[in-house]
C-alpha cells in the first residue's frame, strides 16, 4: 500500500522536473467556497467535490512578483526564487530554484501537530472541504518537514488525491503539491456500500474467496482515481485494495471491484 509519504515523494519529484524543465510558474481557476464545498461534498448521495488551486491565496516563496506563462499543457507563475505550475488536469506543483535563499530557513514550527494543522488550514482556505480531510501526516526530509493531508470520506481513503506543503519560519511555502479532483456521486455511493458490505465477517470471507489465492490477505476499500501524471480521460472507482508480497522482497497493490474482478488502469 502506498503511504502518503511515498506519494509526496513521487509527486514532488514529478513537480520539480516539470517545473524546472521549462523555467517555472502558474495561473489557476478560483477555488470553491470552503463552506459550500463542505456542505455539498460529504452528504450521502453527493459527489465528492474537488477543488482547484487558487494562486491568489498561495503563500509560495516566489521571491518577486511572478510572471505568468501559458503553455499547451500548463500555466506557470515564475518568480526570482521559484515557480508554481498548474497543469490542465488540475495538478499544481511548486518548487524553489537551486540556491534560492529560502532553502536555508527553518521550519514554520517544530511541533508536528501545529504544523499539520497549519497545512490543513492553508488548503481549507483554498476551498478543500474540511469533512474530506483526515489526520495530517508530517514527513521529514533533508530540507525540512512537509505536512500532507489525507483525503477520505467516512473513513474511506481517496488514494491518489494529495495536498502537501512545506512552510518556513516566514510562513511561506517552499514546496507544494495539490491534486483534489471531483469524484462522481455514484463512485462515492458504491464505496460506502462496498465498505459496509465487507464489514460483515461472513460477507468478507465470501468476497475474499472470489479473489486470486495471492490476494486473499487483509485489504481495505478505497476510492482510486486517475493520478496526477495521467493524460487519459479522468476515471475513478471504488476498489478493494490488497498488498501482495513477493518473495524474497517487494510487492505490489492489486485492486478488485465489488464482484472480485481485477481493476487496472487507475
């Protein structure tokens, strides 16, 4: 099972490469109103409302007034110290230039709980519905600690969604990644029903019996969706996710639908 930290590492690398290949920076659609998003997104039968990154509310350390650059697949906002890019699929990523003075600044807080709450408040102010946010995770690194939000609905994780930021002691971000797409109502409803069905031990045993022998271990219901690097039409599904170990080392995640059929391509 991929952890939030592993996803942050992956998207951070993608974001840095994408930004630095062509200089850096971004423009974005306005974010949804946080209160409206919260009301609409977590009720049974409703879609899981997504949010667009709002550059007007960004605290990224551009270093100077950013210049906007439009390209076919993304828009960038480029400052003297770094840049933020928003791709056509909604993924936003920001990174400092090499040697930017902000690299040497301490973290915003040494208290992981305070830092996690600060990151949560930052993205909720951008329009993320607070009812979609689980406990923030703090991930350490050589250049400081990053706070990452875990997206979920009624305890069901939304695996590919992400929102992370690293704040320095000037209350500006030095790294960010954000991808929070809308999940259709039928997928959310299916995930709730799937989770509730497998809460019964007899139903869970009967379901596991449908799966390949190597996938009959512990698993959980997730919502999966197209990841930030996908160029295909957006897709999402409720899945039963199982981590399958390989001998002597390694493993992979396998996903199955409510009838036990493999799901691939998400």
